[in-house]
C-alpha cells in the first residue's frame, strides 16, 4: 500500500511539472521526451539487475502493454487539443469504474460494498476538484475529444488488468516481476510514440536549460520509479484497490501546485481532496 501511495505522489507531481513545462515547450514534446529519456534508464537498470533481455523484450505480452500505454497517452494528449482539460480529466478517470468491472470479470476479484462506496466517494472528490463544484460542458464541438478521453480511460483499464494478470501468473516462466514489467514498459512504450515525431513542434523557442531537467525528472521519477512502485503495489493489492489509492495523485497535484507554482485552490478543492482521502482510507480497510 505504501508503494502505491508513493507512486501516486510522483504521478501527482507530474501535473505541476508539465503545467510549468508547457510554457517552455510543446506539451506533446514532453510526452515524447519523457519516454525517450526513460528508455535508456530502463536499459541501465536491466543491466544492473542482470535481467534477461530476451525474456523481457522477447515477450509479445510486454509489447502489447507498451502499445496500450502509448495509445492511451496519445489519446489523452489529442483529447486535450479538442476538448477541455476538465472534461479530459473526468473522462479519463472513469477508468476506475472500468477497472472495478474488469477485475470482477477477468481477475475474479471480490467487489465489496466498501470498494463500491470508495469508488463513488473518490469520483465525487475528483469531480469537485476538476469542476470546482460547477458544471461540465459536453457539446458537439468537443464530442471527438470527449470520446477520445473516455477511450483513453478504457485502454488504461485494459492495461491495468493485463498487468495484474502478468504479475499473477502461476507458472514462473510466464510471470513477470515488477522490475521486469517496469523496464519492459518503459522501453516498449517509446517505440509506438515514434509516430508522434511528425507532430512535434520545434518551431517555437525552447529553453533547453529548463526543459531537459524537467523531462529528466518526468523520466526518472514519474515514469521509471513511479511505475516500479505502482507495479509492486499491484502485485500485492487488488487491481481495483490500487486504482482507488491512485486517486490520491490528484490531491498531491493540488498541494504541490500550491507550494511550487503558487496556484490557489478554493473550498471545493479542499472538500474534493478530503473525499479522495476518505476513499483511499475506506479501500484500505477492505477485507
């Protein structure tokens, strides 16, 4: 549980880092650089841990995970170009509900009333933070972006369920460790992202002195380390409980944004954060 909460902290920190970085460079460029820097880091870790490259990168399951991760990220970034950030955040976070359904259907996990209540409370907290207790606008103009954001949530649901299956295989040769999955995904995600190259904007001034350190942070802490912590948590907890705990990243993002960027948050942000903490605490007490 501690590993999952720590991963949510690092993923939460990525929001203010990217928010600061998009003022210096194209946001899609951050997505590309994030995994471009993460890939050699993962290769170094594989060498240090003496992993078998053929076992990790020779599995079609690993490449499937990388493709799912890349597609979900690309959908999210494209969605933000066509719809509002609020709509995107809310629809992507629908993956929590999909994971709840998928974990019961495919992982045979027990869906208790506590987990169901935690999902409702947590999603309400997300809604309050993202909308400031206002209304979310869905119009025909943003329909394509809204659908892409929703699809991104579905893809990440498939990614989470698939990861849990690989961590829980009974046969040792078919089962992957959190370290193997982390390094494998960091490498295999970058290959599909090469399709983003024609869309990267290099025509605007880029402050490399500040952009590169930010991209390195995203690669080292919000990708390599955060994925490792998340996989370790997923190996011990249920898929649905892990997803609920990850909602804490929104609360962490708000706190870090306030301390670093000076972003102010109002009453509904505080209330929403408390709801998310309640959801995490409730899921932690699940039998």
